[in-house]
């Protein structure tokens, strides 16, 4: 399955970076503006991964009825984005063996793309700040296309940009979003066990395997290619 891989598409939040602490700070600053009590890190981790709109709707639904949350949504979204921009990358950290894995992929001659549901205006500065952007030919956010993961559109666009059939492009992520998108696109997919996955066990994801780190994924690919 992995012996013909020529490119890798990698998720950002929960796969390369633990950004939940950033989300926590920005969301709680936003909630304070609307006199709502702060949330915990564990609550936030269950909500991350499906884009900013989904995140803010879930955050508001904790305290407010549907019609109240709907009325407040635009103001809450504006406040969240304002706070997130000021702290973007200040509280996040790289997961173990991320850069080592990216270096190994590059050494193997694999092309790299990052596809995240994070808005591009947040994703690019964050990747620059953490030293990740230089590894990637392509970076796409949740607002780069009309549809975001779990829709296959962003992954299919990467395959088109790389002029590669999907079966030659591996996707790596921490959530069911990544796996569903990869399956629909026709890409093989590996899951990492340390991310968020909407609070669900990673073992529930229908992927082609679980790898402990990006470096472990690179070693797996290298062994398959050498074989």
C-alpha cells in the first residue's frame, strides 16, 4: 500500500502542533466578553478539528439555547478571531518527532502539503512561527476551498497540484475528519494517537494504521519503499 507513495498530506492541529492551549485562551477571552464562564482544556479538545465556525457554535451551545447562540454567533466569531490573532502560537507546542519526521520525508524525496481546517490567516503565521512552513510546498486552510475536511476536495486539489493519483499520496492526521476525507479522495491514510479526534478514541478511526509520530510514519514508508 505504501511502496508507491510520492507525496504526503499532513494535518496541523493535533497532528503536528498541540494548539489546544491557544484555542483555550482565545475562546475564554471571547466568552468573558459575553459574561460566559471559562471552559476547560478537555472541553476544548473535544471541539477542535472541524473549523472555526463549528468550534464557536459548539462553544456557544454549552450555555445558550439555539436561537440565542444563533443571534450571538457573528459577534462571538469576530471576538474569537480578534483574540486568536493576538495569541496565535504563543501557547502551542510541537509534538515529539515532528520536524524529524518532516526531514525524513524530504530526505526520501517526498513532496509535502499541509491541509488544515484552521483558517489560512491563522495557519500560515503559526507554521512560520513554529518553523514548519519551510518543509511544505503547499499549505491550505479551511477557507481555501468551498468545502473543508471531511470533504475530499482539499486533498484532491493537492493531488491535482502535485500531478499525482490519490493512491500515491498519503494523508496523515489525528481525527476521523482526516480519514474520511482521505478515503473519499482515494488516498491511503495513517492516524496519530496523541491528537484530539473530537474526544473519541483514535482506534475508532477507519485508517490504514496508527503511527506514534511523523518519524515513525517516515520509517514505515522507507521500509516499504526499500522492500
